[in-house]
């Protein structure tokens, strides 16, 4: 059980960047044994809400999946110029399929509305209450960039991967994907719950024959019984089933599926409450603990990554799994 494997965190396991908010991570190991970390970050001058307008996808490397990490480059930013991904590049997931690297991410745009950089800064400083937030949020979509190498160049698609339908409305964000034993690709995305007056998000799964789609959303939701976000998934070849981890505000949870479409709570459903054990025996109690990611290697989970917001700081914590 993953919850039994959680180890205390040392300083090397905490990844902060001066002048930036760091948020979340997706890790992959290369053929030389080095670990590559793709994560979101944005300048602190734009305040925390700047994730929706100024986030970028960055790339760091380490000899260990639990850090310490060294920044290498910024990989993706908002493209501007009327593209679907004009504004922000956020919440990445890196995967290796069929000899190529696929970097999934989310972005948004202002539609037909003209705007300046000053307008985007104002949105960042105001947050949810800014009227243009009501344009940017529903325009959020999931896309993918493809490369032969982890060091790029990355080729982006002209259109997003998937539109909301079935068990989700409004937006398609926070992608999680893996390949099943049937050689199909199972993509989980978050959207709003249909016909719901409260603010509740659903998780939906879409299936494709190729990692860049076209994807077809299935009618049966992955999770619709509580408000969740930030799924990460992997297919466990030893156990012949999918696993998915998510955050539900007060805890990090795990679900499982044999076929990728029918999901249920895992035996180890609650991985951890919203707290992180430190090496001195005390706990870090964050305001927010989100974006869980489990690195699977040699058939076993090696590290649990979470994004933490504490006060006016945010960073990623790479929790070793014994």
C-alpha cells in the first residue's frame, strides 16, 4: 500500500524557485537513468492567481526522482497571436509513447476579445472576481506537444485535444493519460459536473487509438461522487489494472480500474491527509495540497509528488516511497 511506503521529507525533496511559484510535477526517467521533471511555474510578481495568465511549463533534471532538482529550461509558454493556447501553459504531464515524448498541458484564450499585457496583469492581481476570469476559465482546454527528445523541440497542435461532453461541461483540463493492455490510450480530464447548482467538478475518461487523439469521451464518469481535481494515472502491468491518484481538498485519494472505463475506490483509497511528515518528526500542514503524481518504476511506486501552497508561497514536495 502506498500509504505505508510514505517516508519523511528532507530539504532535498522540496523544490522551490526564487522569484517564482512552483506548482506540481510530472517525472520521467531517460535511457541514461536521469530523471526529468516537467512542472508549472509563474513569476511571483503576478501573484498566485497568475497561474491562469502567466504560467509556463519548465523542465528540471535530477539524479534522483525525489530531488534535488536543477532547472534546465522553459519549454512552453502561452503562444498569444490568437492561438487556442494563447494565454498560459499549465499543469503538464510528460509521457513516452511509441518512441516519442508527449507533453500534455492546459491553456486558455480570450476568444474574440482584444486584450493587452496590462489587462492580463490586472486579471492576475484580481483573481476570480475579475470579469475576464469568466472568459478565461471556460476557454481552458487540454492540448499536447510532441518531440523526439526530452530536450525538444516541441511541436504543438493547432487545436486542443478534446472538448467537454458527456459527464463534464464547460472545460477540459488537468490531463492524465496512459496506455492500456489493449494498446488504446485512456485520457482523464476534469470538467464541471452537468446540471449541478453547486461548484462541483467531475472526472471523465476519453479513449483514442493514438496518444494525440482523436479522443472520444465516455458517458460513464470516472469520479462524480465528490469534488476532485488533478488526476494522475498509470497502468500497472504486474497487477494488470489502472491506478489514479487525485486530490479531494482534505486528502489525496486513489482509485483503480481493470479496463480504464469502470473506476472504483482502491483498497488503499486514502493515501494521505493534508499533511507532510518532516525528518524532525513534525508535520508541514499546508493551506493547499494538490497535483498528486506517482512515479512508477520497475513495477512499484517510487515517489509521491504534491504541490503545496503555504501562505504566499507554493512549491512541489517529492515524498519518497520506501
